[in-house]
């Protein structure tokens, strides 16, 4: 009942009542407000630490993250090895289907390293099995006859398939036998198994069985075993875990908040084929280093990033009058001079084909820079797409899957272009830099970016006066994001009492703030990631380039709020796998409360700084008579209260869901 009541209050209640009214933003309230807006939520003791440092000094420190020690986070991230790998290393170690197909076709050799070879063999085994089934279905032949007609598949006969099924049937017993061995012996034994048995073992290593099997293994050994089952999923999982661990444990909170903001602004979808291999580098090498720097630098880095080039198809964009479109392989120097003065190639071949792709040009103007009402036309989109032809990716060559940026002159549209009234002279790759500079310094871009920043840090509908001041700073300071944020954090609008706990948290902000408030110890972040998926915000999972909305109306509905309450109760009750919460630490008192009422008051103070509406307080208090919450038996009135249950109700309250 309380879940429904709180959900309704959360959806309908826009103003706090007198029980939690804010007369002014005193020093402690300023510290709480800064922590709620510049971080993913305060942890136990954070408010006191910020007050000791001084709110303004703490904000200045957050604006210079390079000076903040974050070695504790580094320790947490150390087991996630893919976060430090290049794209090429990931593709080689965790081969996608295209690489396995190249091995099957004899174009690539199996690795010599025994562990990597085992990963490849497991995937090759699955690939060949799928090909076998596909051939059987296409030709409507028995398995043995279909297998005999596949080149190199003569050994995959019906008796082999039957043996494979038997091995899978006995895989659970084999896993139990291996799990009883010492960790190093266990790994050696796995590598000595036949390819079929390794595949069978990998298939059944799930859930609790997997956790038990992994006990005592090094992070590297766990990674290797997981890769044998699904190497591409390994990359996804470590990327997602890294994001959640950073958001929860990093001391450089503003830097992490801004990295999340910019990734959402320059959104890339992990589910688009090669992007699952490209996003790790995209976030690490493009977004994070520029999160507080110049917007133009970030814009150029995003435009040249393999992840963005692939996601919005600019790597395929070919100028209609380019050499590639006209089938011209090369020109001599004399023809090159003629070519540069014309709007088209010197000669054309038969079968001329156009391949201009406007996807990136459109999103670059609408979502990344000017905004939908930024003053551009469809003609500008087309011209911008022409400018950016040739900004592409190096094609995989002899197994080199580095997917790095390159400029291909032969794909580039020749001739002059006009973008936003600016004449762009023929200059190859440099045309792109010229237009990106124009876009980065355009007043519409300044206003659009500053509006989104104000919506993230102040309110869904920030005042025009605030946006104007931020915009002027942007234009005056050459797009320095750090300077724009200084203007924002020093504004009276940011510290307005009415905006205290007035922003609805996105699912990510809610979940991470609950983890931080409860001092959760995360040993496996994937169950948390699955909770976010259930709440409608899978990490890296927004398919449209718009990114996730920061506004309340996208997240406030009965189903979503019920999901948040269920998450809070599961978290504090210790029912969320991979996450441990010490309910005793939630109280943070020398003398533990003796009854539910005292416990409620203590938790309201520690988790919400005492800022709870009378309606919420009364509704939770009414639940204290419930035996599941109070944990009092008729013959034992002194039984200690259920701290975890009460804490879960508070973390699911309307006040906690606001920042």
C-alpha cells in the first residue's frame, strides 16, 4: 500500500509542505545541495567533509579533477582489463563473428597462446555448428549428409552431433568435478578439455554455479573463462561495470557526472555491431579527457571517433562526384590540377553511383551543436554532409581491426560548399575542421549547450537570464566548459531555495545515489545494471542519437516509481546479488535506536538530512506497525526494528528520488 501511496505522491506532488520547507540556503544546506547536484549523491559523512573544506573550495577542487586522488577507484577497476585495451586488442582477444568467420575460411590462423586459442576454438565450434544447421535447413538434408557437403566439415557427422549432446548432458557433473580442484589446477584442466567439452562447460557456467566455479580464480582467469562462452558480451559487461563503479566510488564526481552528460549528448548505441568494440575507447579517449575542456576539442574528437563515424554511418558517406563514386582509381598530377578547379572529376566511368549519407550532418547540427531551432536549413545539412565525406575508418586489412579514423580523399566531394552562409573553399580534410570551428563558436550552439547544462544542474526549465549569462561566458571564454560551469555554480539560480531537491533523478542517478547513500560494497555490478534495464535506462542502450532525457516527465510514472521502490527494498535487504549493504552503518549512531520510531528518525536524518515531508514521514510511520517492518512479536515487544526495511522505504521515498 505504501508503495502505491508514495508513487502517487511522487508523481503529483510538486511542492514540499511546511514540514520540509526551506527558508534559506544555510551552509549545511548549501553543502547538501552541492553534493546532490555535482555528484551522483552524497555518501555517509560527505556533508561534514564538504563543510570542513568549504563548499566553494570543494566545488573548485571538483572543477580540477586531475588534482584529486582516485587510487581507490583504480583498485576497483583493475580487474576490468578491457577498459585499458585498444580496440584492436579487444577484437583480437574477444573475437567477433567476422573474425571467427575469417578463421573458418582460412584467412586467419588460430592464436598460438593456449588461452586465446581456447577462446577462438570455442567460438569456432559454435560457428561451425550454426553453419551446419543453416545448411541442413536450407537443403532439407539429414545432418550427416549436410555436413558431408560442407567443405572442411567432413568430421561433423551425426554421431559427432550425438556425442556433443552427451557431453552437454554431462557438463554439470564435469563442472562439479572441476570446481573441487585448486584454482590453478582448475584452469589447467579446463584448457586440457576437448573443444566440445570446453564449450559445454562454458554453456552451463551461469548464476550461482558460475560464482562458485570462479571462487579463488584470478580476475584474468575469470575473464578467460567468460570469454570462452561469449567474448563480445565480456566487453559489454566490463564497460557497464566500469561506468557503475566510477559513478559509485570515484572521488572525481563532477568529472564523472560531466562524462555521463557528454556521452548522453554525443550518444552512441552499443547494440550496433562494431560499436560494442568501439565505445570503450570512445568514452575513455574522447569523452572523459574533454569533459571539462573546450567544446570545440570535444566536438572534433567526437566527429573523428570510430564509434561516432560507425554509429551515424559517416564512414560510408561518399561524395556523389568523388573518385569512388565515379570508379576512378587514380589521377596524374596534370589531371589533379584540372580536377581542383572543377566541381567534378576529370573523367567518369560507367555506372556512376551516389553515396552521400546525411545522418551525421543532421544530428551534428540538431543534437550536437545548433539545436533543432538553431537557424540551419536542409540545404545546410546536405552541404555539411558533403564537407564531411572522406571522414571515414581504416578498413580491416590482413586481420588488423583497429578501426582508426582516416581521411580518404577519393571519397571526398570536390568543389566549393556553403554552410550557414559561410563559403567553404575546396581544402580536403581541413574543410571539416573549418565547419566544426564555425559550429562550435556559433551563438546557437552556445545557447543550446548552456541550456542543456542548466537543465542538468538547475531545473527542467531554467531561467532565460541564467542561460544568457552562461552563453556569454561560453562565447567570451572560447567554449571552455569549466568556465561555463563556474558561471553556473556561482549563479543565484543554482542556489535558489525553491530548487533544493527539486530535480527528479534519472534511473541511473537514483540507483547510484542509493548505492552511495547506503555505502554499498559492489562485488558484481551486473545485477545493478539489470535493474537499470528494468527501469527503462539500460546503460549505453539508447538506440536513437537523442540520448536519454534529463526531464522529469520522461521518468515519472507509476510503473517506474514502483520499480524504484522495489530496488530500494531489495538493496537494503541484501537481496541484490553482487551488492552488500551493512544496515548497521546506515544508522551512523553510537547508540543504536531501540524501536522502529527512533530508527525512522535516525534514518531520515542520515539518508535525507532530515528533509522529509510530513506526508512521507506519516506514511512510513504508519507502516512501522507492520510485523515485517517492526519485527516485533506479540511475546517479544523489545525485538529490534528492521533497519533494512525502514531504510528501503526511505530510499524509495519521493524526497530521495529528488536531487
